[in-house]
C-alpha cells in the first residue's frame, strides 16, 4: 500500500476546477483528483500542457475510434510525465535554499517522520553524515497521488455512424475506466454517485487492479459511499471478483460541493460512528472472498499477512483543524478539503470573475439548486456566468443549450435516442406541451420554470478552466461552479502554504470563530431538505413511510450530536454552536412534521 505523507487530499471539483491540480501540487507531495467526465475538455488541456512543456501532441479527433478512452489515457499520461519531470527537478534542488524542495518538506504535517528527519537535518553541521541524510531524504520524496474520478451513473450509450448502439465497452463509464486502466498512473480511481455492477465487473479485465507478485496493486479502488451497508455490499461484490477496496471515502450527503446525495436522514457523525464500530468487519468479510478468487485463478495472493485494511476518509464541509481532530476520534485516516481550495489560485483552475464571486459569496448566495439535468440537487452559487447566460436565453425566447457535448443525455420522452433536459431540443418541445395543457396560468408558469432552469453544466463546468488557461474567451464561455456552502467562511485568496497551515492548525485560523461547526451546518441543511421533501410529498403510503423514517433517523442524529457537543472542544472548534443548533432545529423539525400531519388529515 503506497504511503503518502500528507493527512489530507484534494477531492475532485467539477469537471475542470481540479483538472490540472496534480500538475500543481503532486510534485509537492499532495494528492488530488481529476474528473474523467469530460474527455473533450481533457483533450484541450492536454494540447495546452503539451505545448507548455514541449511534449509531442497529436490530436485525437472527436470521432476517433474509441476516442474517449484514448483521450483520457493521453491526458493522464501527459499529467504523469509532467509531474515526474517537475518532481525530478525539485529533488535535484539543494537543501538550505528557499526553493520548492524546502516547500515540499515544510508543507508536511509536524507528525510526519519525514518532516522530523528534515528538521534534524537543518540543525546539522556540514559533513559526511549530513550529506548522507540529504541523500536519504531526497530518495524518499514521492509525488502525491494522481487520482481520478468516475461518476458511475454517467454511463451513456454511444452509437456508430449508422445510429446503431455500440457495445457496453464503449459506454461512458467503461470507456473512462479503460482510459485510466491503460494509463501509466499508479494511483487510485474514485467511484462516486452509485453502484454500477456492469462497470465494476469490467475492472476484472485489467490486471493493474490486482496484486502483483510483490503484493502491490498499481491501480487502487476508492469507493465514495453514503453508509456502512453500501460499503459492505459494494466491497463484497468486488471481493468476489478478487478486487480490493483501498479506501472508503465518506462524504456528507448535503454539506459538500457539486451534486448532493442526501442520506436517509442519517447525519455524518452517526455514519462515522458506525464505521468506527464495524470497521474490522470489512476486511474479515472481504479477505476470504478475495483469497478464494485468487485461488480459483491460480494466482499467488501475497501481501495479506500485512493485515491490510481499507482506509476510511471523510470529506464535506470541514473547515478547521479542530474539526479534523474531532473527526479523528472516529478513527479516520485522512480528510478531504475541496471548496476552500477554489480560493487558492495556484491549486485550482477558476477564472478570475468566478473566483471573485466565490470570495464575496455569503449566505443566500450559496444554495441548493435544481439546475442539473440529472435531476439531482446541485450545490450552487448565484450570479455565475452560466446563470446569466441561461436567463438571457430565456428572456430572448430561446431557452436551452445547443448541447455541444451530449454528456448528460438521459431523457427519451420525445425522442428515441436520449437527449439532455438542458438542451434546446428538449426544452422547446416540453414548453410546447405545457402550453397545450388545460391547467391554470400559475401552474403553467411553475412547470415552465422547472423546465428552463436546467443548465448545461457538463459544458459550463469546464469553461472556467479554459478561460483561466487562456484557451477560451469569457464572453463566449459561460462558467458554472459548484462550491460547498463551507466556502462562505473563506473570504480571501490564499497561498498553498496558508491553506495547508490552516488544515494542520499551524498559525492563525483562516475562518472566523463565529463559523458554525460542520456538524451544525449539516443539521440545518438536513432539516431544510426534510422541509423540501414534505413540500414535494405525494402523500402515498410509501412516501409517508420514507418521511417518517427520515425524521426518525434525523432525531437520532440530533441526539448524538448533542452528546458530541458536551465534550471539551478542540482549539478552533466551535462546539458550542452544535448545542444551540440542535435545540433550534429540533423545534423546527417538529413544526414541519406537525404541518405534514395536518396535511395528511
């Protein structure tokens, strides 16, 4: 199992905001994640970096055979080559100078053995012993992991020039997996947004997902999960195929960036407590199944004597080092920090206009929207270029997008082949249908608004990256971005050192002491979500049962958060905000449910 020296990683952000983050931070030892959703975006950025680093570049056309997989492989190999080149340059730099080698070691957490040895070096006098330690330290410098992300639900079918569907291996998810599997990377692939059995079975075709004769796994599996049961079910499915889960990545269902996948009212601390109590069950369940598969295949199964276990990491709404320390009480291995890095220009690709919008964002500016064509709530910020562009088209009587990439096609209401809910084709047809309905003007207006608010996020989420690199012009490229609400409390542009020091609790905090605890923020968001569920409820027996279960789970979570709030706070942890929040939200939850009961009667 590869050892990375940092105790945090930078998760995926949109399709473009972390697309070149590994180039920026991996040579400094920090791990990050690239989205594989938009291979056309990756191709444009590959061209940019190939020219910048004088690497050979041959365009892979949009209609190339197996083009999606080839574009992904080419981009990841380019990133890998650049990272190795930059890493080698840093390793060749001298110690005792103000350079990136110094940054590499000084960014490390204090508890890192590598940093401690570096600090010993700084106290040594010149001589043979110091030279030997310099050589040893240099040899142990490794880049951060260049991980990738696949949203497993985005698995559209592709068609040949005659309109015939291509085989499963050419679907978006499988082509994305193949593109990663064929790359040079030794890293992890993060599967998010669901359980795709067909995709997971496809991994068995690639030996890099299995242990080699030395017991190493070149390409590691990371599952983003919503609860322990999901982790166990998916992990067992993979284990029966000899595939090991390297890491379970737990994310707050609502207090995060991008698409939100609310749990059934189960708050993050409750989820983490269950993982803490049952963690040993994971390897005990998986290990025999994995060994059985290796035996069936006639393979050696080295490495299990090392007592490997899946890592457990958590992300979503973390804002202070005190909160990190609280999370570590649940035996968490690492934390993920995403949205705050959108305000670190040297780390993420965000155009100047949008980054300034994020810097100034407060309160109601950040909201849970319905703009995603997937029909999944999407954390958003008002006044983006995408929102302005979308509203302008509506005002001009031309709602909908030309749909340049067809990534989120899913609807067959009016067509044989799926189209996107944000497309001009769909919205024009749907609006005509609504206009013909025998309903009130107010109801027509409501339905029309639901149609036209869908936005072309698959294209717009990548435009900020293209503008930032000078590949596209802002006036022609509406920008979308999907920060978590936590960004409200980060109101400046920061250096990498400032943000990493904040994560590790070094120096002054970057956020106000008035910032509510991440658990308190999640509570409010879940009660808000429950209110939304009640308003949209169909009042069927199954819907009523789901609401009651959600409410009961939420009440259990509120009581557990109150227990946490009674503990002594860590420095910089606003634990007191949890108690106030629980009492307030209990009253609100009760009021919402009482209103629902009246509605039922």
